[in-house]
C-alpha cells in the first residue's frame, strides 16, 4: 500500500478554505490528508469589516471558527509559519515541522503602514481588523471637519472596497444628521477610480461617489503623513480623520524562501504553479499578469477561483489523470451604496481581445445577494 499523500495549505483565508474544501469534497481522508496552517483561528469575509465600521455588525458575529475544519477531516494547525523548505518539502512553524507532498501557498497580502512615514502615528488603517471598532467610534463622534480616505499603494485588496467604505460612511453621517458639516475627500494614486475595471466602470463609480458629495482626487501619490496633513508628490491636503489603505506586501516567509522579489508578490500563470514541483500559489500573495500593465485584482472571489483550479489539478494528479485546469479569470464584486442597495461589478480578466467589465444597477436584490454570498462561504467552508 502506498502512503497517503499530504496536501498542506498555508493560510486559512478565501483561497486556502476553497482549496481544502474542493479537495475534501472529492476525496476522502483515506485517499488524501489535508492540513491548513494559519496563525489565527478565524475566517472573515473581507467586506464584513465595513459592516463593523458602520455598526451593523460586531467582530464576533462576523467570523467562522477554523477549528470547525476538523469536522470535515481537514486538519487545522493554529501556528505561525516561519519558513518553507522547497528543496526538502517541509514547512516549519513555531511549534513543528510539517512534510508535504503538495503545497498550496495562500498567505494573502500583509498591510504595511510603516512604509508611509507618519501614517502609524497620524491615521487609521481601514483594513486592519484591530482598528475597526475605534474607527466606528470616531465616526459616531465626528460632528464637523474633514474625513480623508486615502489609497496609499497599488495593488490593494478589493479595489472597490474603499469607495464602498466612503459611501457607507456618508450614510452613517447622514443618519446622524451631520453630513452637511463633514467633508469627505477620497485620494488615490490612480488616474481613474478603478483602473482594473476600465474607464467606463470607473466613470460610473465616480458618478456614484460624486452624487453623495464625496470628492475624488486622482493621481494623488502619498509621500508622508503629518499631524492633520497629507503630503502628496504633487500637493498637500488637510484632514481631521484619516482612514488609509496602506501599501500591501507579501508575508516575510515568502521573501525569505525566494518565492517573490522584495515588496512584490509570487508571479504565477493561470495554472497557479510555482517553479517547484507540486507547489502552487493562489490569491492575494500572487501576481497573475493579464496584460503588460494589468494583473488579476486582489479579491476573495479570485483567490477562491484559483483555489478551486489548483484543487482540481491536485485531485487529477492524485488520480493519475491529466491535470490541465486553468483559472478562468471570472468574478464579481459588490459595491454597496449606503442606501440599502448594491451593484455588482463583473469582470472577465481573460476575455479576448481585452478584459471585459460591467457594472449593474443599484438594487436591493444585489444587496441581498451580497449578504447571501457571505453566509454561503461561512456555511460551506466551515
Ligand atoms: C474591507 C474589505 C472588503 C473586501 N471586499 C471584498 C469583496 O467584496 N469581494 C471579494 O472578492 N473580496 C473582497 N475583499 C478582499 C478579500 O478579503 C481578499 O482578497 C481575500 O481574503 C484574499 O484571500 P487569500 O486567501 O489570498 O488571503 P487571506 O484571506 O488574507 O488569507 C491569508 C491567511 O494567511 C494567514 N497568514 C499569513 N501569513 C501567515 C504566517 N506567516 N503564518 C500563519 N498564517 C499566516 C493569515 O492569517 C490569513 O488568514 C475585501 C477585503 C477588505 C479588506
């Protein structure tokens, strides 16, 4: 009898959970051993962070517990991954050393506010789960002044999310009756709102934020932050409350293992393979080039799609079949309006001759399907 093969998945986020479940749904624990390693024991759908900020959710009500994976005979190890030995097929955590036959790297992107001088001292990190309640409290207490939302590096997770945040904040202030005395400014280093979605969708997003009197300042590349002041390469702006989307980088263990160059992400093609046999990389930790100046955006739907692609290829390999599945590049992201509606931005990154994108109308049905999207992920994965 041959030994049972071991699939080790680094990261229990969107990509890792999609991969593990897809494999386990096809193969039993007597056919393949699956282990997920993550330093935290919970999973949250990214957009729930904005619901914690607007006060319609708590952190505790928004997470799934990764220990539930054991019920599906998926091993879960809560530990920090310190190194990946690609030659000897070994992953080292703080507590143990784990051998793999197949490795799926889905470690996500790390937020790096320290890269912008003065940001840690003078602003909040809109994407950091530890700061959400404090941001909520600040927004509940601001009665006048200027709120700045600033994208401080590209690429960043879920390109529409900061725009959605500005609309939800607008809604909070309207409900409190203070919106007319609070200015909301949105700063981005990009020339248009959503470069990855193209000029037409970008124009619609611009119209949407402008309709709520949110001012979009394009081509605003941040240099540093001072107390109550943003210093850009081409000017300055004052703020009373700064909500930043800091630059994103890969986790240190990725650079240490040589899988990505400094400040970059793991380069992959549509098969999600790395140069190492049976080692795959998916999701936010990767960069999948679409055209010369465009990569697949960092979003949960893409991490999930890539995870399913890799899972299918691993299943085929384990069954000694042809493993030639490619990621299709299709996905959709919701953008909530703050008026009990949402629209969906659909993209097809590999459509020919160029990526195609579209945005739907704002409807309450879309908002319901956004809520359903979260419920479905939590219930089918955990
Ligand atoms: C506000 C907001 C709104 C969003 N809205 C959407 C949306 O509407 N639609 C959408 O598709 N996406 C959305 N996203 C993006 C989405 O959350 C990410 O793109 C997605 O989580 C990426 O999945 P991943 O598996 O690549 O990484 P992650 O989900 O980030 O998972 C990586 C995991 O690796 C673990 N890890 C990292 N380093 C180590 C280490 N050294 N040791 C152990 N564990 C480690 C982390 O703890 C983490 O759990 C949103 C994100 C935010 C912040």
